[in-house]
C-alpha cells in the first residue's frame, strides 16, 4: 500500500501484517536449493488477443461479483516491530508496514529483527472464524509485502518465515489458512508486492530481469501449492528509494503468464499500472467511489484504523456502524469491500478488530439484512438517496435507511426509469409501509420506528415492466485494415461475436495484421431488451468513434492512452438500431471494448445475442 494512504480497515491487521518485506536481500542465499524458474510466458505477437472473457459476466468471476465482502490481512516481518522502532540515539520512530523504509532502518538491523519474528500464536481457524463471524466470504493475505519477506517456505530464497525467523520450521501459515478457509467455504487469495526493497536486482533495469524470474517462480509456487482464487498485486507505481522499473509491458507479460498457470484466477489491476485495461478489477484504496466504476469491476480496500500492519499505538478504530454503512455503500455501487486486519508480532488479530467484525456480522445476519449485500448490485432503477443506500437483487430493491424519517414522514426515491412497486416491508418488523407515486418517483412511508441505529432495510418488490426476449444475434460485421486510416479495401472481413479486445503491445486482430498501425470497423445493428436510456461505454487505446442510427455519439479520435468514453443513447426494446464503430491503433498498446448499461441492464460487454451483422 502507498504510504500516503493511512485509513484501510484494521479488521485484518493480524492477518495482513504478513505481507511486509524489507529492503535488503533477495537473491538466493548460500545453501538455498537451486531453483530453475519457469520462463515468463510469451506475450504473443500479431494475432494475439488477451481478452478471454468479460469479468462482468464470466463464470470464473461470479463468486467475486456475488460475495461482496472480504478480509484483508497485512502480516509480515514488520509486524514483529509492532509499529515502533527505537533508534540508536534512543528516539522512537513510528510506522507499520512501511517502517523499514520510513524509519530508515539499516538492512542488516532489519534482517536481524526479522530473525526473532515468531508468530507462534497465529491461529488460522481463529482468523477464518473471525472472517466468518463478520459475514466475510473471502480472505486476502499478504504473501510478500514491499519489504521482500515471504510468508511461506519459498524455495526461491531464504528470506522467508521458515528460514529467516524464530517460527516453527514445520509450520506453514499459508497452508494452515488454506485448509481452514476451504473447511469454512471461504475463498483464499494472496497479496504480492511487485516493488521489492530487499532484492538487490530489483531497482536496476539491467538486473531487473533476474529479479523478475524469481518473482515468476514465487508466484508459480503460490499458485501450484495453494491454489488461490485471487491474486492481489501492489507496488506497481513509478517511485524511487528504491527505483521501481515496472512497466505496462511487464504487466502484460505477467498477466499473460498467470492466465497460463490458472485461467480461473481473478487478478487485480495492479498487476499492470492500475488502469482500466489491467487485470479484472479496479482497486480504489481508502475511498469509496460515488458511483459504479466505468469499464471494470471494483473493490475498495480499507483499514479498520489508520494502518494496514499492526501498530500498538493506533487505537483510532472505525465504528461498526461506519463499517456497515461503508459496506452498504460499496454494494449499492456494484463494488466489493475488502476490510483489513493486522495481526501483532505473535500473530493475533487485535481484539478491537475482532469485536467490530463480529458486530458487522450480527447486523448482516439479523432479519435477513445480508440480502442487501450478498449477490446485490447497483440499485439502477433509482437515484442514490441522501438518506441511505439502495441495492438491487432480481426484482427486489433493498433500501438501507441510515436517516430514518420522523413519524408520518416519507422517504423519497427518484426513479431513473418506469417501474412499479408491488409491495414493501421493513426487514425485522411487522410495521406497515405505504408506497405512493410522487413527482419524479415514489414516496415510502413506514408506520413505525427504525429497527436499529446502523441501518434499517426496507425491501421493495418491483415490476420493471416487460423486456423483449433475448436476441438471436451472432455479432457485428468486422472489417480489418492494415492501416490506421481505415482506407482502401479491408484485408479481412468476418463476424465478431463481441467488441471485447485487448491486443495490448504485441497483439493484433489477425496474424496477417502487424501489431502497429491497423484499423478496425464494426458495423451492423444493436438490439436492447429494455426501452430506456443506455450508457454506451468504450474502453480504448488509441482512437475510437461510435455512431448510433447514423449519429456520432462518441468521438475520441485524438490519440490517447487507455481511456473511458461514454454516451447516453435512447434505445427501444426489440428494435435494431444501426451501429458503426471505427477504431485505430498507431503505436504502443491496442484495446477496444464496448459496454452498455441502463437502469435495468447491469454494466457488461454488449453480448453477441444483441448484435447483428446486418
């Protein structure tokens, strides 16, 4: 995590501390078994397309879209200092997972303190129980933080919890956590820092490939040994002290390699450069976006107090009320909430973290209020109200009210499209709820009091009106040109099932088309299932133009880096609206995706069934 961010939820502080790693050594030590790391998987060439599916609809990402709530655990050699370093002059420097760098601890001294690290009280069952009690569905623990210290018995070097600590050499906390998670039906993922303060080959571009091979080898160990559901990268940004040479091309190679190891992996966007075209989902840190994120799934990571790792002096804990409301806010915008805990030097999650997690779980389990979170998404049909958050699941809207109205007063919902409310009830209460049409939406008037001070959930059963049947389309006509001007006759013409491509640096639409300076035109018609105003979203690099019914609605023809463009378009259910998309790539990366969303249509790549070549 970046040092400037200091608020992610400390819920998992006991678990996540394991990710911190110091700045000193990374090459295999003498006596370490020689390891022949697998070479990076080639990034491909002309004809390669890295877009294998759409994370918004792919089966492999279904659990991630449904689970909504996870535990982050920062745990590493830094946890041994518990947030305080006493300098030789007697002064005390405070930090947590960044303590090695921010307190300028000499490498030899930091390695010496890591030798005494003994998290003997780490109890994987207790960690999983805390997550389960909180209602969390997945766990992400730091396997290696910026300090370079590995929290599993890696064969790549000796700077790890087995070979460089006082911990029981017969124990493997990642294996223990994997077993406990599997037994509890909880998914397990690993955080891994690209930035490495300890490996001497990392900062120099000339020697970086040596580090990269070791990194690939460690990641292969993690995937092969523990079968994680998710990989959470960090440390990809441009920075110094030490210099970080990581590039978008490096990210392309790494993501391709990992997909080859396990096609079902869910990977965050910090595998590249934290952009909309990297990985499967975005990672806002210590903040919650005020609307669904365009172009990608997303997950907000947050601390329970002001640090990711354990800091004995940090008692600035968020209240369970705040945490539950944060969870409701992320869900109502189709996001996930990854809440952090930092174990102490002995491996124990701080009791204030455990207490708050349990209180969150109690709220989720009470009166079925978890229905507003698990499997739910952006409310869509209504604008987000000032008095709470609204999520949707099927034909149910869940209005989580944080500002309950006074007796006889109403809560107003502003409609974004036509729909009817068939019934309403307060979860956990028998009170009557009256719903009446009012102005631009509906007034909801409960007859009784709120059921609890955190949030009271009103369940609305809605009828969004009839939608057209799913289409029978096969895709759009695709014409491919060997120039960026789309001039002359196309070199290839075919039907493209979906406009969903990530050719990146080395790829292109066909083996006969070079990786630079090519153009693509899609044409045909698009047929919606609902009569509504749709948001058409393009994710492109270099340039794109989109016409609907002959009208230019997106004009982004100035060369740009990976970029989002949007247009609001009124579409009629069952009607085939003409569409044309012109795209061109000059040099560098090549990306082109077309997504749509509406009050009744969750964001997704426009599916082939709704696209017609004629």
